[in-house]
């Protein structure tokens, strides 16, 4: 099981644009999303990594992705963003009994769910709630190589937790990159998953993250 430290970094006064936020987070460690459990069926593995921090207001995620194809079709909350170029963050604050899944495509279109691993028992947050997650994205093509970056600000008042309750606490989470509807579908994770078919909704394979 992988583990990482979530740094406490005051970002609430940072200018709300990608460049300013990325600069404020530049000293944080990068973590690779490089586990490809289903590589025999889905051999394409893009380069993906993330940074994570928190302060008294929110959790901050910064993704850096390099992939051959970038697709961003969906524009409304709770649409099928996993079919696009998509990054995902699943986190449980109650020992994996329930968890949130945050899924965002390269445009910043989001899907957020909550509940146990049984999908029929899970529910999705409303469009209004999802739009409270601020997103900052950029896309570039340099000498034919495509890359995109995204920062998400997930406010604590959207969650069942408060920052002061998390200080020093270890919770369970996983980070993913997928693209079910791309010319080269892929399913990769930060913490390895042991399952015969692609499935990110397996909290037993979440890693540990500790809030500093």
C-alpha cells in the first residue's frame, strides 16, 4: 500500500488563476499515477502525476498529464466525463465504508459521487454542488506532443469533514487517470489494484494519505 503526506499549505489568498496556483504549489512533491493493472488488455499508458495540499478552506489537487489524444466532449456536471481525458480522486474519511469520487475531464467538467462501494447505493452530488469545485486547466501541443494540466480546489464545506478534523489524520484514497472513450483507452492508478477487469470503485485498494 502506498502512502503520502498532504502538506498544509495556505493557498486561500493566492490569485485564482492556474499560473499563480501552480507557482504556489511548486515545492510540493509530485506523485506518479503509474500503476497499470490491465496493461495486457489496455497497453497504452500515458504519463500522469499529481500534487496535493490542503489549508483551512479546501483540498488542492494539481494534475500534470501527457497523452497522445486529448478529448473533452462533456460540458455539464455529472455527464460521462470518464469517457474523456479524465483525472479522478477517490477518498474515504471513514475507513473505506463510504467514499467520494471526484472525476473531472480536461475542460474541468465534473462528476462527484458519494456512498459505499456498491454502485446502486451511491448518489451523486447536484450540479450546483459540483460547480463549487473551482477548476483551472491548460492544454498545449509542442512538437506534436500533447499535455494538459489541471488544478482542482475542493472546498471542505462540500465534504463531510472539516480541515481541523483532518490535521494529523490518515485517510484512504486513490488517484486515477482514464479515458474510456479515447482511441487508446487506458485505466491507471496511483495505488495498485488487483482485479481482473478495470474498476476504480474498489476501496480495499486505496492507499493511505496523511494530512500534515
